[in-house]
C-alpha cells in the first residue's frame, strides 16, 4: 500500500483503498467456486450492500459516489479486489462497464431506473458490443436495429458477453443504419426476459465467469430505451471503454501484486541446498524484476487515471497503461508460478488461478496489438502536427 502515498492520490482515495482492502480481506478473499453464476450474484450483492459499487456509477442523485466517475477510485477498487479475488473484481468491474453508457449518456428516466439498483447491487449489468465477426474491428458489427414506429427491432448475435445469463439488463450496440460503419450504430437497454432475447449458449473459459452468446430475433425494444440519439452508439461505446480501459490495467496490477506476495512468501520459506530459495541471487533477480515491472505499470496506470480525473484526453496514456500492466502482469505471474515449482501448477493454487485469470486481460477491451496501434497513431499525430 506504499504507493498510496504517491501524489496522484488525495486523502479520500487513500481512505477508500485502505477500507476496501480491509473489507475484501474479511469478506471475499479468494472467493471461488464451481457455480460461478451464484457466486457472482452473491458478490454483486455483497459489494452493493457494503457500498463499494457506488464508485461504478456517475451521479450522486443516482447512488453514485460522485457526479462523474472518479477514475482513480475505480482503479484502486479494481487493483484491491483483484489482489484478493478475481471474481470480486469481475463483479465490480462489470457493474461499471455494463451501466457505463447509462451513466455517460442515459436520459434522466434511464438513470433513475437503473443506476441506483446497479449501485446497490440489485440489478446486474452487461455490455454487449462484440460479435463473432466484430471483435477488434468493432465498427463491423452487424446486429441490426430496424426502427419501427416507437420501437427498435433487434436481429442478430452478440458474443463474449460477460454476465450473459445472469444480467438484469444488457446495453446492446446495434446497427441502426443512419450511415455506413461506425456512424450507423445506436445503443439500447434491453432487459433480460424481453421476448426475442435468448441466451444462445454459455462459453467456458480458462478463468470461469458468466459469459454467453446472445441471440436477438425480432426483439422489440421501446425507443425510450435508446441511449442518446440515433447513430450515437459507437461514440457512446468508445466513451465507455475510455473510462474503463485504465481500470483493466489496475486489475492486472492487482493480480501482479498478489503474485509478488505469493512469490515472496515461497522464496523466503522454501528450503533447498541448505539455504532458502530467497538466498540465491537468481531468485533475488527474479523478485527485483517482478517488483520493477509492477511499479512501472502502477506509475503508468495512475498517471492515466489522474490525468483523466483532471479532464485531460488520455487516449495514449490509457493505452500505455493497459499494454504495460497486462503484459507485465503476465510475466510477473509466470515468475511466481516458477518460484512455487510444481505446486505452482496445481489446480486451485493462488498462482495457478492468477496464471489463468490474467490471460484474457491482454485480449479484451482492446488487445495488446490494438493498444500498440493506438499509441503509434497518437505519436505520429503529434509528430506530423
Ligand atoms: C473473457 C472475455 C470477456 C469478454 N467480455 C466482453 C463483454 O462483456 N462485452 C463485449 O462486448 N465483449 C467482450 N469480450 C470480447 C472482447 O472484447 C474481444 O474478444 C476482443 O475485442 C477481441 O476480439 P476477437 O476475440 O474477435 O479477436 P480478433 O478481433 O479476431 O483479434 C484477434 C487478435 O488479432 C490481433 N489484432 C487485432 N487487430 C490487429 C491489427 N490491427 N494488427 C495486428 N493484429 C491485430 C490481436 O492480437 C487480437 O488479439 C470479452 C472477451 C473475453 C475473452
């Protein structure tokens, strides 16, 4: 927690992080289980009851901690929760990502209906953007939204939808056709149980969490559920990801910090060759590299979060944070597995779980290669102007 003294933070951030750390240690440490649906529902409820989800929504009138989402608070929460339990971080993050479009661009009615329930953990949110043929190239999405009087009629498929199957509402991005490409997409709130919305299949991944394919067949949604005006969907999706991208870096940081804690514990207790593992300089080099990677990632993450909270555009900074923190965490966790030897690959061991949990962070919300492209583009923009 020494990094909390960094000048990026104010006392309210320090108090929040310390209180959440104590709460997470007492209530959700290493939360895992076979029934991830039940576990995630419980975690959302616990996080809501304790008030932590207030950091995921904007507007004090709607249960939020502040009128705009405080990026440093979001990042500290994700770092802390990820260090204690990956699924607790997942449950927290998805409430924010799933309701982010409503916070940023929802009507007063939409905010009143959903945000207080999201903040209390009474409604589970999901963000439905990706499709089988539109992942990194998201502007290629094909799910259609045909306007018919006061309704939009959705037809198509979404995939990789976190909280798919347990969400109470989905923010769905669909092609409304005002123009080609990114300028013809709108965003809609679709409640679970709406006729024509079906969970087409669940997806099992290496770090299990609720994840599904959604199918829309003649699914009628009132235009009162459209977020923003028609054709604003792509912009809304990008604005939402812009808030949450830095928080993915923070989650990676939390996983990496836990890996270093576990690595240090093993290195200082494992006896071999008449010494402890930590007595070998090769081990010290490994630990030094782990700590340096973590601090570099933390500096980039909280720089981006702080700058965003100052109102700056942080396109390149957030991309650098996500790139460095997720790639770095993968290396740190791999080193921790190595320090634990055979025990490090035993199913359910903390470092084995981290090894599986970190992997998808290098893919979602913009894969590493996409972050590289963003940074390169921003650099060249500066060089040409
Ligand atoms: C666990 C998990 C949870 C997810 N949750 C959600 C969710 O809740 N909601 C949602 O909408 N989506 C979600 N996603 C989807 C996620 O955002 C996509 O997987 C991601 O955008 C990548 O898309 P893709 O899988 O189609 O891979 P592709 O787009 O096919 O990319 C494959 C690889 O190509 C490379 N690549 C991409 N662009 C370039 C380029 N220009 N040059 C060179 N290489 C490139 C990258 O390495 C990339 O990883 C989730 C994914 C996972 C794995």
